[in-house]
């Protein structure tokens, strides 16, 4: 706890970075949808090709129109898409081994695509490499050859380079953590090991870390843009979404695996965070190929 983290504040080792393309979609939205699409763990970015996109996060309510990229602030939030809008959607990871993002995202940024030509070119190259397919989860994409895999990764890293240039211009590089952030790192490790069937407990987390919960919460929010409770809730939601989309397990069983006492309780919890019932979410995901 008292040792300085190996990611020095003055000499970051960029070879340690975790980069991963989670999904990319480019499609017309048939109807208006409001979803809890801004998460703690992954970074979303959108290009509005036509129509309009509205994002709410951290007290902000920001709009992006046709021909604009939107980079949401860090933390949790919701996304409202208008019917007939065509959205290019990215979700990816770019972070240090301790889970902290490489670039600070303290406010939502809207940028005309004309001012980010390389970002748009690289995005279109990724779509071409996928052959027009939607990449919903990385596990669903099975490259036919090493060449196909490295081609996609090359376009993705080219896209990340353009993204990084934009973020450094508007936000700044976060080169790592200092000693004061050790409670946040320990809390994140504990929450990643947390049994999702058990409810969040401030007292239990505090006892496990040997630190006051207020200290842990402040440090955690500063590092990861969310409270420990929000982080755990997001983990549960992502796990439920993936189980619904990719498995044929009964919804009642999924609810029990997450510690809900009834299907109704799970459905109410899920609908509040997705604006859709678990069954509607599953049907929607299957219609879109997973």
C-alpha cells in the first residue's frame, strides 16, 4: 500500500497499455432509443452520420448532429438516439494495467468530423476490414487468417492514434497513479472479485481494504469516474446483458445468478437501466446477430 505504483508520473511505460476493440456498429436506428450506454469500464465514441444523438452524463446534456463525433465524459450516463439516425458506434478499452484510462475525459466533447479526418478514415477502414459486418462483442469475431486479424488491429491502432491526438489536444494524458490513489486500485481489484450474487456493502468493502469508506469512495471516483457501488452495478449490468445476448439460459436463471429473489425484481432493475425488459433486450440482440 505504501509502495509507489510502477507507472511513474514522470516516465510512463506505454508498452504496458491495454488496448481492445470491443465493438463497432454502423447502422440506421429504426426508432428512438434511450439506453444506459455509457459505462465505467469501456470507452464509447460515436460519429453521427445522419440525424441526432443526445448524451446525458455528470449533469451534462449534450447534442451531436450529422457530421460530428461525440466523445462522452468518463463515468456513467445515458444515450438517446432519434429515429432515422445513422450512428457509427465504437466501444473500446485504452487503459493502464491498474484500470485507469490513458486520457482524462472530464467533460463531453463534440467535434466536427472535418476536423478529425484521420479518425474518420481509420473508422471506415475498420468497417471495410470487417466486410460490412457488425462487431457486437469481440468474442463473436473469428478472423479467417492471421493477416485478417492483424489488418483489423492495424486499422484499430491507427484509429487509436488519431483518438489520442484529439484527447491530448482537448484533455491531456494521464500518465498513471500516485501513492494517494492506492485505495482506488485496491477497491477496483476487490470489486472485480466481488460475487455478483451478493449486494454491495460499504462496510464489507471498507473492512476488506482497511480504510475508511469515504476515503476509498473519493479516491475511486477521482480515478474511475464512478463510485464503488456504481462500478459494481455496471459490472452486474454488463454481465446480464452478455448472458441475455449470447446464451439461451432462462431469464429466471440469470436473475438468480445475480442474486435477485424473483424474476419481477430482476426485470424492474434491468428495465430501469436499459429502458427495455430483459426479454425485449434479448430479442433485440438476436435480431442484430448477438
